[in-house]
C-alpha cells in the first residue's frame, strides 16, 4: 500500500474586511483562484449578494452558487482520502465550521500533509496546519466541521 502523500494548492485568501464576511473573503478568493474574468472583491461580492454593502452573514451555498463555483454540498466533514482527492484535482474545499457559542464560520482547506494535518485558510486568522481530527471536533468544544462544499471552476 502506498503511504499517504502531502498535497497543497497555491491558494491566496485575504483577511475578511468585516466581522461577518468570512463568506465574502472565501468567495472572492475562490473566484480569483479559479480564474473568473469578473472575480469580485469582497465588497463587490457583498453588493452582488445583497444589492448593497451590508456586512452580514450569508449562506455559503448561495454565495458559491451565485459565483458558479459550487460542485457539491456534503453535510459532514470529509475524510483524509476525500480531501486528498479534491486537492490533487486542484480543487479547494470550503468548510463550514459550527461554533460552540452559536453561528458558523467559513474556512478553506487547500492542502493536507502526509500525517493528515490539514492546511486551513481562515479569513479571520490566516493559514495554519491542524490535525484533521481537531478540525472535525475541537477537543475544547469551540468548533466542529459540519458541512463541506466542493468547489471547482464554472462550467
């Protein structure tokens, strides 16, 4: 059996421009990553979704569909093998993280190491490597990965 391998994408995520705009930061970065000709910045994406600049939460699936980047929604965390398959195919994964105090946060998964540490791009705190088991369910109870959004170029 072949041992797992590391794979990472060249993905660039800017910090979110307002507290509730993780979805805008991620949507904007994914649009640029997949080479959309009219890739909107965060502010423009908020205006596209709400008709005006109104920094508030928005459903990830609606944002990704509006950009033409949503390929599938899976109501669970992905396995290491599923993450590797997406990253190897050049596709960033959007992960919805349920927060222990209520609400949700959207992050990108753009890589996985051979030891199953996941490269997480967080529009609030930047890039980090986190053990997959801790991303799925924080031992302290602060977060849990609840939904996965498979992304890809439009078409």
